[in-house]
C-alpha cells in the first residue's frame, strides 16, 4: 500500500498502470486545478495585438491577469448585481467600444465569458457579431465559463477551437512557406522559446507562429502555410495539430525539448523531416558538449530521489530529464493530465513508479511524509508545504532560467544541484525525518485498517 486514499478516488493513484483521469474533482476536496477561464487565458494571453476583455465580475479579470508569471493588460465589464439580474449585454457592447478606442491599433478583440455571464444566459456571440460589423475587426467570443469543464485543460481546448475557427488560415491560401514551422503548446516560460528557436535556426528553420508563447493575429492568419507543426505540450497542442492536419494538410510531430536525449531526438526528427542529414553530426556534438557542461552538477544529484507534480503533459519529458540527471523518480503526477499524457509518462518511467492524477493536498503530504524525496518539483501551490516539511523545492514552470534545449538542461542540473545541496536543509535532517515518517505512516496505515474493519470505511 502506498498511501490510503478516499474510496471515491480509487484508481487515481496507480503504481503500475495508468491512473483514472479527466474526471471532475470530488466536491469538497481542495484540488490544485484551475478553471476553464484560466486555461483559456493561459493559451491566448500571448496574442499581443488583440484586446483581451473578460465579461464577468472584476475578480475574474484580476484572476486572469497574471499568466506564466507575467502580468497582462486585460479589460473587464465588471458585472455587478444589477447586470446579473437584468443582463449585461449593453455593458459588454460599451466595454468593447471603449477598449478599442483606447487601443485603436488592435487587430482583434477576444471576449472571455465567465461563470456569471454563462449563468445569466448572455448571448455573447450575437453581441460580438454586431460589434465586429460596427468596428470592422474580428470580435471573437471565447466560451469559457468556469463550470464548463473539469479543469483548465478544457479551457485550452476552447481556446484552440477559437483560434482555429477565427484566426488560423484567415490569410491568403498560397503554397507552404519553405523551411517554416509552427510550434504548438510552447508557453515561453523564462526564455524557453528563445532556446528552441535558436536550435531550429541552426537547422535553417523559421517559426511562423508559436501557440501560445508568441503569436499575433497576422501570424496566426498565415500559420496554415507552415510545412510542419511541432507539438511541444501534447495536452495543449495535439488537438490543434490534428485539426490543422485535417483542414490544411500540415503534418505534425510530437517532440520534447526538455532533457538532453529528448532535445537531441527532437532535432534529429525535425532534421529528417526537412531532409537535413548534415545536422546529425552537429546534434551529436552539441549533446556531448552539453553533457560535459552538466557533469560538475551530476555528482551531487546521483541517486537522489525526486517527486514530480505538474500541470499536464510535461510529466513524461521532465521525468526523463531528471533521470538523465541521475535522480530516481519516486512519484509523477499532474493536475489535469489526459490519457495520452499518462501513457507517455508510463512509457518513460516503466512500471513501479506511482502515477497520480488530480492529487489533493492531503494525499501529497502523506506521500511526501512517508517517502521523503530529496527534491520536490511542482507549482507554487506546493512550494510552502514542501518547505515546511524540510524538503527542497523546485518550481515548475520555472522562475529563473530556461530549461528547454541544451542550455536549459545545464540550467536544470545547476539549479537542482544547488537546491539539493543547500546548507539550510541540514537543519531538517532529511534521513532521520524519512525514517520517522515511514514509522508514522505505518502507524497511520494500521490505524486506518482498524477503522475500516470497525466502521467499514476509510478515515481519509
């Protein structure tokens, strides 16, 4: 038994198979997930020449202002009690006109619906059509009320559908542009996109559009002329890649630029598609040089245990990167991963490493307390709990350096080694705590077993 879970969550923690996923979070459980609106903003925030308007209470605009640790300018209709009762359509029309007058060079307006707008049945699509005709530019509804799906992953799907329906391929037909690619599912955290772009430029390739790290309305309009779609985050980019292949005939490849071997494999695969056989020697040389640069840090990491808990599909690729650092992955999980994400992770990790879906705070604490990994990797929401337990914590998406590409692998090695070797953790005496934790966990399991026999139910 790894840890005890609620009976309703049976199957969400699997040591050998694929966990249950893409299900609604249990009511009352403190989940790490976010809502559809947040997922849509996560995907569309990087479209720089569009006005982003949140149709809902001001709190929803504040909530969706910060994406990937960057603050974006967003507008809000600021729905209040009066509009919730009598309707907010007029306020939306006025807000669209005012936002465009403040930013007259905008190429489009994106109107995000919230729970409040969805509950009162606002006909946002009709209002957007009228505004588009009056203003002479696309005014696009993004139907993403928070209650419309099980996680922010569904918001990514809504955003991708909006891009495909209103932006991608709106330019002239034309022939495919030579040496051109799109990147789907790359969020440009701390310069990741720049690292990837430099590697692709060494292959002689240019990025038309990066969804959603760097995009404009103009670039999206000619994205259908790319020779290849490169999917980096599968949860975000796979759906869009499949639809673009059906509609425009663009082939796609799922690759990863996280980790040394994965980056080399990605470049080899892309070079093969564009018939660049001469690139093979350069890639091997760069990979070996990177391995030598990372070598000074690997001694501190060899044999250390790491637990990973991410947003979605970085699980498999990041697990591979940490194993290349010489670390043992003792847990891998995500907040809103899909079946394909977990399949990729299981393929990378093999049987025996637990996969966990949509874990709540209690489950994570119990696992960390019992298994005492030497490093935790996850979002900011898990950071402070880890610190209180005396365990080093690495934030991902990262807050310091790019982790993508060859340079990113060296950054990852350096920062992981610095965290694991920081003198402050000597105060926590991790080894003693691990033994104590295992004993306490054993006592707790015995307590739960007694409770189950006596009451027929788990106390968790």
